[in-house]
């Protein structure tokens, strides 16, 4: 994971966070609830230009102040931090206005709809000495963090490939396609688990419901593929759709020693670790003993391949609500000066992959290279 943009820049460490949320539509109420329920309840204001959404929030949190517009909330002198849950195409404008008004800012994903926009936000956060954090929720998810810890400990062996599926019927958006809407989650997870940035991205997609707005997409991220690249060579595949019969939220990591399935929909079996794999054994090492639990797969000249079938483990995890972790982390970064684990640079990385995916989509799925030296 990339550390955030502002370790030294938060010139206001030590102050108490008092947060205003802008956007109480579909997603905002989840952030509002988590802020309201944190210790010392840092929620002090909510803004939404839709009176019905404002009423919804007022009925639940009558003790905070309510505004119709972002600008009114920014003029509230008690508010020193803003959480933006407004549509993606407004993120850059709203975050810039909040930073320029001297507020710390949390922006829902994606950080902006262009890498140039992300860079403008990074520069503003640094110039004003404020925290800028992006809502890559899954990096605050205890299950995802558990998988990452097993990878880093070497328990899975080398990560060979990864894939994810984020499918459902519904939450169809008109403003952005399914790649910009859903794939930021998967891209952030893949970059985090792989511990690398992809050099090459390909994306195929199709638009059925609205012209030019893809409902389903298949992305391939290649890591370590650039000539002279140093990172491990591996791939990640992402399938996102809002036109699918089943709700699926799954990430699979195939390692050389073990394989992990993370199923966000199955609370009882959220993580499954398969002690399965294929071992390469030199031929001169001799055949397996009769009791060898492995199954001989093939002989290739100097080595044999053996299938290994070990135990399936379902670890018991204590999983806090990821949004609670996320909001608590935002408050902690404001109050202690700590850099966000999902800071602006992390937001920029994900948006650069999204831009490459979009370019590939428009080119019929042709692979697009990303030059990270320019980040
Ligand atoms: N982390 C996640 O899992 C997750 C899930 C869903 C959505 N999101 C993100 O949350 C954000 C919001 O998505 P949504 O589905 O809730 O959208 P939405 O359209 O349902 O809600 C956005 C709200 O913002 C309000 N708004 C817009 N401009 C405003 C302004 N200038 N002042 C005050 N209010 C304003 C609108 O009235 C609306 O109620 C998006 O960035 C989306 O990507 C994140």
C-alpha cells in the first residue's frame, strides 16, 4: 500500500476533528452513521441540495446542523473536516473548494475523474497543509488486511495470479460507467495485495442499458511486464457488472503454496484458505513413497508435477465495519498528523489504472501501458 500524501503537511495535527458530510444520497448515510457513532461523535453538520435527503438525515441526527449546499457547510466555522459523498464528477471541484476553505478532506472513490484532477488536489492539500484521504474502503477492511498479512508473511508462497468479481443487479449509474463506479474497489485491492503497480492494463466491456455507459467490464492488470521491470511477473483479472443475476463480491489469490478465497457476501466463511498447489519435484529425487498424499500429475524431462491436496481452513476473524475503520482512520490522521493509508497518491494510482482501462475500452480491449515514472 502506498502511504498518503501528507505526513509532514498536516499542519493542524492536535486539533479535534469536527466533520461535515456533503451528500446524503445512497452512500452518504453510511458515512454519516459511522461518524455519529464514533467516540466523541465528530459529526457536526450535513449538507445535501435534495430536501428529501436532508430530511432523511435530520430525522436521524437532529442534533447536528443542516445545509442545502456545499458552500454553506464550508462557511460553518466549527467544521474543520469535510467528507464528500457526492457524485464522482463533482469530487475534484468539491474537494478543491473544501481544501481552499482550510478543511481536511475525505473524498469517496474515485478521488477525481482524471489523473490531472488528482494531482491538482494533491497540490492543494500540500499547499494548505491538510489531510486528503480517498474512500478506498477495502484497504480498511479487516478481511482484506488479513489476506495481505498472510501474503507478506509468505504463507501463500509467491502470488501467481489474482482475480475478483463484483457483480449484482442494480445501482445502475448514468454519470459514469461500471469501471469507474465499481472497479476502483478492485483495483485498490489488487494494488494492495500485489504490492505493485501494473505496467499494462486491458479492458473489454459492453453497454446494453445506456449508449456509451458500459454495464459490464473485464479488466486485466499485468504486473512486472514492462521491459527491465523489477517486480514479480503476475496478473490480476477483474470482472465488474451491475447487470448480473447474483450478488458476488469475491477475491481469489492463487499462491504457489496456498490459495485464498475472500467472499464478502458469506459472513460465516468470509475467508477460506486452501492448502492446495502443484509442487515441482526433480526427477532424480525419486518417486513418491506409497504414502505420499500428493497425486502425480505429469513428468516433464527433469521434473515431475505433483498435485498437493491439504486442508481447507476457515479462520475465525473479528471483522469490524470497514466504514467504521475508515472514518476512525480519517479522524486519527487529522488529530495525530499520521498519513492516511489511502492518501492522495493511492487515489492517483487507482485513477491512472482507471484511465488506462478507459483508453483500452475505447481501443477495443488493446493493452495500454502505464509509465509510472510520470507519477
Ligand atoms: N465506498 C463504497 O462502497 C461506495 C458505494 C457507493 C457509492 N460510493 C461513492 O459515494 C459517492 C456518492 O454516491 P451515491 O451513490 O451516494 O450518489 P447519490 O447521487 O445517491 O448521492 C449524492 C448526493 O450528493 C448531493 N449533492 C450533489 N451536489 C451537491 C452539492 N453541491 N451540495 C450538497 N449536496 C450535493 C445530491 O443531492 C445527492 O443526494 C460517489 O462518489 C460513489 O462513488 C462509494
